[in-house]
C-alpha cells in the first residue's frame, strides 16, 4: 500500500491561499511516529504492515505488498506483541491451509487510533503551514532570473 497516494482532508480557506506566480501550492504531508516510551513506537511502516495483514490474512503476503522482508515483518510484529500487554496479531501455524495471521481487536483499535491521529495532524499541518506551502517550488522548475541554477550532482566511480 502506498502512503503517498492518500488524499488529505478538505482544505481550509487559509490552505486555499493563492500561490505565488509560477509556483504550485503544495499541501504539507505528515509522517507520524508515536513513541510510547524509549523502546515502544508505532509509525507508518508498522501500521501499513498491520493493514496488510488485515487485508490478506498473511504476514508474508502483507510484507511482500509493502516491499518488506518476511524477517523484518516478523520482527516488527513480534516487537509490537511484546511491547503492548495485548497482542496486535495472532498467528496460526501451517497445515493443509498453510497457516496465516489475523489482527486482534486491539490491533484494529491501534490502526484506527493511528489513522485518526494522522488525519487530524494532516488537517492541522495544512492549516498552520499553508502560507509556507505556497513557497514550495515545483520540481524541475527553472530558477528565477538572476539566480544560479541548482548544483548538479556528480557521480563517478571511486575505483
């Protein structure tokens, strides 16, 4: 699941401010990581993994969908199950059906709470940063007259 394709909530009047000539108003995106303590945190990667498990019923399939190794996905789920006093998923062992994974009610609650927070923060960012967003330049735009073009990266072999 791509997190870049998500649309934000309706923009406020302040967020609809007219952009500067030659620029396009960008709606600020928000990436959220919630730290519950120094070793327990939840961010977009864990949430996307949990959503994938809910959708597919499989940890391996959910990991494939988001481009994560099975080992990394297992370690993340294992850490969440250990960090909270209630499990986020329950795994079933293989057999004729091949096993699988299922979100617990707590896992569903975690996703819903995270997505609500993310939505509210996105709206707050749009409200608070709309004026700043009008100053974002479009990708590959030519610099204004009298300004030097951006430096080009040079890549060369270090051999």
